[in-house]
């Protein structure tokens, strides 16, 4: 068996670093186009020539080793700690051929840490289009490294890169420049104080707020013969260091790179003028959203109807084919309807992920971030807050983790607290089933009423998130510096492979993540709905037959009354009745109450819960939607799911904090139970009041 080496993939955001990772490892990874998408370390294995295996770590995007956010600290902490199990044998710095000058700043800093470093110049297929030519031999000599010119889009140069990684011992570890020239006396004293430490590493320890190894700032400050500098002086030295590095980079590129401006075709600036326009930019974004929601409805109706009827038939078939008993009932009334309640939404969720992936891959999402910064800043958020808020349409958990690239702690905390208001894919099943019950199928200007309602719910969630941010910005007395920098990547035709992987991975994680919870809850609910305490449950058949003895009921009608009576006096019925007084003013019955409580584990459990409750004891082949439509309000009469109760329920789910996992991640990211507890009570209280007002006003 060959040796395994550690390889760190490092680079600025938007250089195609994750695409290089995909090309090397073949693992399915999310490729995003806006800064900060790679929040946590990603790992993969790559087979190299001569039986060598490379353990590849895809580190968060960073512009330099002068960290300004949490995810950038991850890079520095790894590169400074030689005792870390992931410390790289070789660093691969990924750069973009169009932004080589800026990308090389990070490259020269890593070289100063005396780690073997290869320079990857990505997007080589754009060189001719942009009129760029490179003298690779000159650049290799001047930068004292090996260079791989690659194109992940056309899959060119990857084998050469693997060869260079395998021969990492041949790569020079000599620094590009002598950074200590910026203040010779200071650096000489520093070296005398710590003769066994690398000088540039010591410099980073002094100027950064990071954790690693055995050396820390307190130890440096404690050395009596070394006098450290003030923060202002250190900042000035950092600026001098950056200037010195760029002088070196300019000299290297003066000979090594030529750009024929006349050849460069600039469609990008023309598109940017329209897409980031202060009026047309918002209009275009609004119409893109409208198109997405209309397509979600139109394209998915056929597969959804098929899945719905298939699960209803499967449940019926199971009851008829398997011997009668508790296990058959569990399958037919618990597991199959519970799973059917989630599988039915796969088409719509897959389409939502498809559109988000295309917007990210094309480079348009960064324009949205830039566009929204103008609005966001007024509400105490950064333009970068749009990334978590838009990511929140998939799931609040990775969205909250994506706040790590927001430099200001106050802006980051506010973004974490308001992100759960954004409509996530777990709410989608609840919205879709309720909308289909209460909103007619007509169209207005070619757009379906149901699609417009769904879009409105997304906009309401986003609006409340922004309004909450404004209030929090006024209430929270946290002092924090703020600045906004966003990079506009080039427009690209989305890579079909990347889009497909994103859709499959995201949909799969949604289905399996939710599926486990739903399966467990379906089994518990089936048990609670199929058994009950006391004589009322056990003697249900006798009680109902006696009660309806005078009426000439068919056997089917009698069985329905028995099943309904049993359900009411089962464990779940008793629990539902106990909480019914609290939710009745919102227009809900005890069954909806049970669904709301159980969906605290995961919002999408709501539909699965109702599917399980309505299936218990029923022999008909009706689909979930038909059973819900047939439910009668016991107090007011008429359909239980009418316009007033439906709108109330939609608004409750739009605002309530109905997700344990989100609360857990908020605790982890804020390192306190204070914020998730406030989130739970304030969001749920607000949701209750809004739902109450909506029902009372509309009924």
C-alpha cells in the first residue's frame, strides 16, 4: 500500500477551488458562486501516480492570511499548527487566470511559511477569450514554484496537477520575499526571543487572533527582552507588508503575463449594468422569482399526483394482501402514509434546488447579494446576510453556518436570529398541501393563484426577517465595525454536472434527513392513535352500535364511526383534546394540534402526521389531500380546512420556530442558550398572535 499525503486546497472565493476538489476526488460537492459558500473543511481522497494516495482538504475561501472572519481563521489555524493531523505536506493554491494579481498575495504568504506550495491557474479556457497569455517557465522561476494550468470546465490539466502533487518533494520551500525587511530591528528582536520558531509564523501569531500549537500571543508578550508593538503600529506594518508583496507580484507579472485589451470581449459589464441597476435589477429579480414559483407548480403536478395515488394504493394493497394484525396496520396506517407524506414533495423540492443551483452556478447570485446590500444596510444587516437568507430557502441549518463569513459580530448575530423566518424546504410540504386545499386553481395574467400565494409566503417570510433585523439592530447594544466587500464572479453557463450533483445531493439529504424523523414519528403516532386507556377505547364497537342502533347505517358508515370514536379516545386523541382549547381560537382541531406539536421535530412532519392520523382505521383508498378536504369543523361546521383556518395555518408555519435542529445549531454558533431560547418564544408567540388575528378576521 502506497503512502498517504495531506494536501490543502486553498484560494480566494470564486477561483473554482471546489470544482478543482471535485475534479481531483470525484466526490459530490456543492459548488457555489458567491463568497463564503465553503464554510467548513471538506475532505476527499485522490489516487495519485505510483500508488500514492492524497487526503485532500478543501479549506474555506480566503483572500489572505490576515483573517477577518471565522472561516478564514480555519485556514490560518491549520497552516500554523504542524502538530495538526491534517497539516499539509503540500499546499495547492488555486487562482483564477483573470484575477492572478490578487490571488498571488495569498500564495506569497503561504510560501513564507515554508510549506511546499503549487500554484494552480484555473479557467485556462478563458485566456484566449480575454486576450491573456502567460509565460509559465518565467513565472515558475520567479515565484519559485510549480504551476499547473488547468480548466475544470473542460477537464484539462488535471492529470498534470496530480503528477505535480505526487512529486511534492521537488517543490521549493524558499519564500518569495523577505517580509522582515519592513522593520528589520523589530524582526531581529523577535527572532532572538524565539530562535527555534519560523519568523513569519511568529509575525502571524502577533497580528492574528487565532489558536494553534504551543506558541501564543501571551507567551510572546511575556518574554521580557521582547517589546511588542501597539495595535495601530502592527496595522501599519501589515500594510507595509502588503505593499511589499504587491511590488513583488507586479514585477513577476510584468514579464510573465500579457493582456491584449483589444481582444477582451466584455459582455459582463453590459449585463452587470442591467442586472445590478437600481430599478431594473429588482424588477428582473422579482420576475425570476415569479417564474421559479410558477414552474415549481406547473412542472411538478403530474409526478406529485402519481406519487399521491401510488402511496394510497400501496397502503390499500398492504391491508388486503397481508394477514390482519398489528404489524399490517402499522405498515398500512403508519409507515406507508407517513412516508407518502414526504415523498410526494420530492418533485417540487428538487425543482427548487435546481433553480437555486442554476442561479449560483451562473454567477447571478453574487449580483443579488450586491443588489440587496443597498436595502440590507438600512436594516442593520450586511449584503453578505443575503447569502444565509437565500440559502435558508433550502434549510436554515447550513444557512446559519454560512453566517461565519460575516465579519461584524452584531450583523452575524442578527442574521442568525432572523434567518429561520425565511421559508425553508421543510415548510414547503405544509404550504403546498394547505394552498392546494384553500386556493383555487385559476390564473391571473397567466400566473396561477397557487403559485402567487406560494411566492407571497416566501416574500412575507423574507420581509419579516428584514423587519426583525431592523428591530434587533435598534435593540441590541453591541458595538461592531462593519464593512462590505463582495466579489462579482464572471458569468458562466452552469455546468450540468455540478447542477445535477447539487439537486441530487440536496434532495437526497432532505429526504433521508426528514425520512428518518418521519418514520420514527409515524410509528409512535400510529401506536398512540391505535391504542388507548379505559373502557371508552376498548368498548368502542359496542358503544357506537348501541348509540346508532335506531339508525339504519351501512357497515361502512358504522365502521367509520367506530374508527373515529376510537381515534378520539386513543392516547393521541386524549393529548389532542388537552391542547385543543389553546389552538381552537386559531381555527384548528385537535388533529391539527397533534400535527403542530409533532412537527417541532421537523416542520415537514406536519403532513406525515396528518396522513398517519387520517389513515388509522380507514379502509378507503382516498389520498391525503382528499381526506384533509373532507374533514369537517366540529364547532362551526363546513370544511375544517377553509380559507380562514388555511391562511391562519400558513401564517403560523411562516413565523413559528418549528425546528429542534435549528435551535441546536443557533446554540452552537452563538455559544449560548440565551439566543435560541429567545428565538423559540418570540417567534412562536408572534406566530400564534398573527394566526389568531388572521382567523378571527377572516372567519
